């Protein structure tokens, strides 16, 4: 979660009322739960331009007060996590081309990073410039990151991506994962990755490139990551579909609402087992239009509060 003082939450609201593009700087004390919300009509078209009063948020069925709201195409920190194991070899060039087309379809102010992963992680952007919005630099990073050899440590990669994206400049955070979902080399467990995703403010989109003969592929894991974080999971039949899918992802990101709230009536847990159970908080967003038109709302359905404390107590 992003930590904010109560005073800073109020300052954020005022700041975004005057300029939705301004970037906030976060401090400590209160938890601001950030939700990225897609609103679509019955035909699947995006519904834009809604005001804050159209949204209702509840946590564990308790109404919450929205303290932060943005209905603009604000900049995003985007991580491209791309499988660099041997199974990627025949798809490498097309994935790079599709990723570049995706970057062109995004907001020009967005910042990108790349992580390639086989049994190791490959972070090609230097520590002094860990993000870029320049196409030539992004292309070089993709080429350097995707080695197309070795085994797969996707659990390690997603965990690293969730840590990396938090270092970005923007409160809107997205990961795009291209893989078959199988893991045979991670030190991190599947359960730990799921907990990290639930504790993060990032939306995860996944593209499952699955060889039908590969018994280690796990597209179900990718689907779970996306559903838990409010993203979308895709399973293309051919590599040629990836570019079109990434164009859909770009449109989805650029049409999302971003809102936040400081949870009310949070009760501390009394034990590690109870903490694990109570830390998972259910979230629901309801959108009400003046016309009474029915809409489809997509966002994450829960988040893991105090994940660091719970995990440290369980060690």
C-alpha cells in the first residue's frame, strides 16, 4: 500500500482537482488503497468522463470515502516482464516488435522498464536511469533482456517487477507479463507471489504463450495474477495475435479511472493466523450513472493489508 499522512491525502485531492496530471509525493502513516477501475457499457465500449460522485467504494461491505480521484489519461509506470527462457526463442523478434508497438500506443509521458527472465533476471536499464520513455532505449533494453535460453523463474520475476514498479514516478502502476506461466527455477513460492500481488497497487496484464506440448506451462497462474489485481489475462492461439492484444491493453490502461481511499475502521489482528485471515480485505466498486444505464466494472476484488508485518510474523 502507499502510505500517506491524513493532511497529505487532503492535499492530494486539492492538487488533482486543479491538475490531474501533477504527480504526488507520498509520505507515511495512513494507508491509501489505490484502485484502477475500468467502466464499460453492455457493448464493451469504455465509458469516460464520469465524475467522482458516480463511484461508490466498499471494503468488507463497509462504505469508504474516496479521497483521491482521477478520470484523466494520466501517465503510468509500466513494467514489461518477458519470458527469456529457451521456449521464447521462436517468438523473440515478434514479441519485441509487439512491445514497441505497444509503447507507441501509450501516453507519451509514460515511463517503462524491462525485465527479462529465465533462471536469472535481466534488468538492462542502468541503476542511474531505471526507466525510459524513449523508443530507441526501450528497443535496446528489450533486445538485451530477452536471451531466449535457460529455464524459467517467473515467480522471482513477478516479485522483482512488483518491487521495481514501486520506484517509478507515477501512482498508476502496471505490469505486463509475457510467458507460459510455468516455473522451474524460482526461490520464491507461488503463494508468496500471490501475496505480493495482492499487497501491491499494480495492475497486472498477462499474455500466456503456451506450447501445447509443454507440460510445465501454467496459464492458470497468469490468469490468477490478472484477476487478483484488476487486469486481464490473454491466451493467444498464435504469436501473431500478441501485437493486437497489447494494443487492447494500451487502450484499457488509457481508459481507466484511478481512485483511492484511506480505509476506515481497521482492527488489528490478534495472532499470526488471525492476521493472515483478516489482512485480506474485500473491495467492491459500484458505478451509478444518472441515466440508469447498466455498466460493467472491473477492478481488483481484494487487497492484502499489512503484508510485510504478516509475512515477517510468519517466518
